[in-house]
C-alpha cells in the first residue's frame, strides 16, 4: 500500500477532546512531529477529521 507523511503544523490547544484523541491515534503528540502511515480508509478518515491541524504529503 501507499504511505503518506503527516506533519502536525498547528497546536492542539483549545481543540475538542475527540480531535486530540485523533492526533494521539495518528502518533502526533508534539508540534512539528512527522509520522509515516499507510494510506488506508481508517487513516484517511482520521486525517480528514484534523485536516486543519496537519499537513499531508504523498
């Protein structure tokens, strides 16, 4: 499967609790951290939920 790189670019401060949990599930716990994950429907759904806090590279 294809992989995507996800980088947290905005702070999680004042975000709803479910968005904070989504960032944790993606492995993003600090600002500026980059993770590489497989591109599957579950990950893409999480990315869509917090798209205003992250940047995505193919």
